[in-house]
C-alpha cells in the first residue's frame, strides 16, 4: 500500500512539473510592415547584423541575494557577467537567424555593425530590449513564476533605397521561462509522500542544477526567439515571392 501511495505521489508531482514547464512561451508581436505597390525584388543576400545589447540592458538576479550569488557562481564582476551574457545572446541570435534564413532558401550571412549593405541585399537587424535572468534563488526555492527570466527583442528588416535604408518590416519577440515549480513546493509534496528523496525532491534538485548552468537557459530563450523570428520572416518572404509556400513556417503571433 505504501508503494502504491508513493507511486501515485510521484506521478502527480511529475505531472505538475511537466504542466508548469509548459507555461513557458515564445511569441511574435507584429509592429510594422511597409505597404508597397508590388513585391520587392528578391535579394541576392541577407545580411544579419549583430543585435545591439549593452550592460545597461542586461539585468541579473535583482533580488536580495544578488551579491551572494554572483560571488558564489563567478569570480567576475557584475559588469563583466552582464557583458558575457550579452555576448552569449548576441551570438546565439545572429547564428540562429543566419541558419534559419538559409534553411528557407535565401543566402544569409552574419555581419558586424558598420559592414556596408550591398544594393542587392537586405538587412535583418535589431536590439535586445530586455535580457533578464530574474532572481535564481526565488525561482529555485519558491517556484511558480517567482523570479522568472525573459528575453525581449526588436527585429527590423531594411532594404537599400535611393534615399538610404528603407524599413520593410518590424516586430518584437518575447520569450520567458514560464512557471517552474520550486523546492519549497515540490519538496513538501515529496516529503509527504515518503519522507525521503522523491520526485518532489528530485524536481527541486533539478532546479538547483538549473541555477549552475542558468546562462544556457537565457541562450535557449534567445534561440526560441530566433526560431519564431525566422517563422515570421518566412511568412513575409513568401508574400514577396522570395521563397516557395512550402517553406513557410507558422509563427505564434499576438497583438498587444
């Protein structure tokens, strides 16, 4: 009977972990699309310029334990950590956008700021509006969305014109970590089930492990953002006749 109860509690907690993890979302928010008399000429290349990100735009661990966690997890200064996170998400966004656009059938390459845009190319660029790792201790111990992290970007597409660069498209992306069950909740359920190491405690330990490699989670959210950006771009590219309809991907769009 005891084993039956333990199994039931284990299944319940695991179902809770899965359902709460599913609350993470990545969406596209359309902002602008240039109205033209006809399709724009198909570009010979797509230049993906590195998105802007500064230390001021990268916030991390904005809770009471900020200084403690920085000193425990890294010997670098807060500013150095922010810059490192900024470089990570910048690289991930550019690399995933280039790979995704190439998969659509358009030649794409990464370009640093200042690289001239050829007259037969288009530019995909943007900036990170927010890169927030949240409060790791809150997310691990309390759970259910406390201290959640998120990545917000602004994406723009430009084409050369007689008067300079003309904006064709603009949209934002939003990705967040969702509501992750924490040790205070799952640990209590596990203890009630068996008084020892159960699925609840295991889930809590998984949360602690997530803290150690949490920068990769921010990169993962950036990668999800890039995937949604490519999907939205595919719809625009197909509308212009640049790619076949079978290459179009479904983007999850929301209106603000």
